[in-house]
């Protein structure tokens, strides 16, 4: 199949997402911009195998983050990649830190198209269904001039 190298080349050539100008502000806007950027980096990691910026925003305790880093890295090590998928991030809501907690909560609504993942080594392409208005909960905290992601969880409908 001769179409695969070009599809992979297209994925690998994806430019790194632009950093929102306000993402390092210690404000609700900064936290929201950081979450939005993190979701763009998530897609970028699966397309290109480059997890550097994604990892830099991820705390070691974030299981979702570590899992994404491992999965994207292993996918690319095997010669695989994901095609670009459209995603829309809406209703980003920032909640003030509760007394006694280290993290702020940010909630984001994400809709995305089907994701096509090419495992590499001639394995069959895997697709995941589109999601409509999935709510993601982020635990974020501001450390050393930037927002870090301490956890991500999908809210069950």
C-alpha cells in the first residue's frame, strides 16, 4: 500500500502547536489556556511521537499523562502513528482551589472526530469512535511560573 508513507509523513510533519500567550499567567485564563494547549500536545504526541512538551507539563503522578507518553512513544517505536483528528475544546471552566487542596480543577468539554491509529509493522489500522461533548476533569497547579497537569479524568455520563 503506497499511501501509507505519505500519510505517515504528513503526521510526522505536523508543526508543534503554538503556545497560547497567556498560558503561563497565574490566572483562570492561564489555566484554561494551558489545558487547551495540553490537549493539542496530546494529539501532537500521537501524530509525531514527540512527547517533550507534553511531558514537561505533566506531573509524575498523572497516570493519564504517563500512559499517553508511553503509548505515543511505543506506537512510534513500532513505526506507527495517528492521523490528525479534528478536536473541539469548549466550555473550559476553572474552579478556585478548595481549602486544603494542592490543585485547582479545570473542566473542559471535548468533541473529536474518529481517531485512526496505524500500529506499524503492517498491522491493521485501528479506529476509535468520535466523541461528542465528553467532559474531562483536570487537576492543575501553578508551579515555578507555569501550570502543570497533575491528573486527568473522564467524567462518566
